[in-house]
C-alpha cells in the first residue's frame, strides 16, 4: 500500500480503470494470464516511486568480529552431488477430464505421474530461516522476505538486476555463498499436488493450494491491494532466455509461478514503456553441479544422463498424439532390449532442456546436440520444434486438469500488439494443454497471451537406469 500513497485522486482513478481493463500480454503485465496490469506499467505520470534498494536480511546466527563474519551454524548440507530429480508429489490420478481411482497396469491412463512418483520430496527445516532439500543437496532461503518483516507481499518483489546483485551481500544461517537459482534449481521446488486457481473469483487465499510445499517454504500470492491478481506468485531465476520474446522485442528471464504452476519467460523491462518488472525471489546455496547434465551417447539410439540416472530415447515419436495415446504408446514401447520405457514426469522432461539453445538463437530446439528432434510448422508458419508431453497433470481447483508439456521450440502465443503469433514464453517454458478437444477451436490461442493450444503433442520416452 505504501506504493499507492501519494498518487492523488487522478492516480487512484487511473489505477481503478486499469484494474477493470483486465489487460494482459508481454508488454502489459508481470504475472500469468488474466492479470490486471501492475501499477508500474501505467503511463509514466502514474508510475509510483522506484522500490527501495534491496535490503539484506541480517544473519542472526553469526558473530561479527574484527570486521569479519564467522558462522556458529552447522552447514546442514547432505553429501549429494549430481542432478537427482525430485518427484512432483502428484499422488492423484486423472483421465482426460476428471480425477479417477488409480488405474491398473495395462488399463487406460496407466503410466501417468501417480504410477511413477520418483524421489519423494524430503526437506529439513534448519530452524535458522533455511531449509535443506535432502534429495538435491540444496539449501534454500525459507522466507522470500526482502524487508525482513516476516510478511510476504508486493513490497518484497524486486527487479531482475536487484535479485542478482542482492545475492552477493546476502547473509542467512551463517552462510555467505547464496545465489539466485537457475531455472533448473528453482524448478526442483515445484510440486504438482497444487491446484491452479486461475478461474477463482474470490479474494481470500486461505483455501488455495500453491505448487510449493508451504509446510517448509513461505509463499506469497499476488497482492490484490497493490493491483495484482492472486495468481501473481512468480519467482525469478538467474536463467535468461537466449531469444527475445513477444515479437522478438522483449528481453526475458525465466521464472516459475508457484501460484498457478508454470514456467514462463518474463519480460525484464517492458517494451515501449521502459518500465521494470518485479518478482519474488528465493536464494539457494550448495550442490553447484545441480542442473548440469552428463550425457553419454550409447550408440544404440539411447542417451544416458549420468547426472540424473535416466536414459532417454535419442529420437522422439515423430508425430503429435493425444495424452491418453502418449501414455499407451510409452507403456507398450520396446527398444534396444528394454521394455520399461515410460512417459517422463514434467520435472524429468525439464531436466533435458538446454536453455542456451533455441530456434532463434541456435536454429535448433532447446536440446543438447546429441538428441534428435522432429520439426514442425508452428502457428506463425515458421519451421519449429515440438511441445513434448509429460505424464503429469496440471490440476485445476475447479476439478480435473490439463496435461503438462515442456516446450522445446517457441512458446507460441497470439498477441495483436506483437503482430499476431510469436514466441511469448520462450523455448524451455512449461505450460499445459487440454487432453481432449479440437485445436481448431482456438484459432488465436487461449488466454490474454493467446497461448497456442495443440491438444496433440509429441513424445520423448525415458527409463530409469538401475
């Protein structure tokens, strides 16, 4: 509310008008689809003062002596290296429309995330404002609280540059080696026991379930009093998109919306208005190898990743199919002497994204060169690369859910202000599509950013290496 003070009657009237326009798009909002614009994105005469400089939270567990800081806390990091994938915590099962009982092997919809839970998330609260992930070996800042007041709201959001710079001087739990996480480190925290509140019309967040474990991590939804939507719970990573988005006009950085469960490329500075985008942040330390793959081409059409302990098909399935058919295809696939191939979870699939590559920057999918990828023609008529299905369902708080995919080509959306169809989310984004229907029903996509709806997507199979 501090940022609303001093606007005067004209400024407040302008804010009310903005909140009722329900505008959206790369140049107009900082959160997920359907949000009212942020106050910072109004014309310059209505822009509130720049947020205060990044404030470091003092380390209450350290002792300052002779100008240096020494730790009284134990490190609390497990001896874990490599890139172990944390499970999604999805224990429910779904058909194409609704929640169902657990399907039996060989039946329809067998092979989804609930059948392959992976590494169960396991956290330890260290009692000093930090949380250790016992699966990844990473330690996390528990409360994304810039001001140190224990209240998570709009005033705790920072710009991308503030988030990067603030890590160097950050002290918590007796540690000084904090960093802004990469998108792969940050994605390790997402869980799909959450429910998307995008259709929610209420104002209270009491009954909502975000896509992060709130037993251990303090989480902030969007601040309605500051003109945000409830679903504006986006956290920033250090990973920039190697290609500009939204008509190739916007420099973007990847972040995760833990309110609605998605990865997007967010504008750093909005084009045309030169206004700054603001995000929640959560620092991390430990296991500096996390998110780094270690591939071996096995010479038989498979790729092994020593870092994750997964083996991948070098080729995809070469055609777009429905989610139900993708599950069946995976469960009945035999190749190179193995019959335990399956559809990957969304976190496993995201683990092979190469965020240094994209169709625009490298004329390739966002994949390592060892992998082969089908080519498609996208909605803009460009040569492009597919979305790939995961076995994970993106649940809605209204019931049922869509199927999660990772985009290895352009994250297409239709926005008139950027000339129609273009990459609005970035190669490596994570979205979700309906499991049934007709893509022709969405000629200009869906939602304020016109997200491309394909219904049928491609498949890249995985198996665990014993």
